[in-house]
């Protein structure tokens, strides 16, 4: 499981909806990696998902 999905799952356990949890996780990632960094991670995740 990716760190993003784990964070979304944790936020959902705290009572957030799936979309709210995803937005919060994305904003945390952007603060840490920047928009370009998050785009690279999303592309790598999509590529990995297509392979399996």
C-alpha cells in the first residue's frame, strides 16, 4: 500500500469522507514535494497500476 493510500485510510478512520481525506493527503504531499513532485508520483503510481 502506498503512503498516500495509507494516509487516506487513516484520515477516513478519523471520520473524514474519502474525497476530503484525499484532498487533505494531496495538500500535505504538495507542501512536502511540490506540485511537480506530486505529479511525478502520480504518474509513477499510474504506470505501476497499468503494469499489474
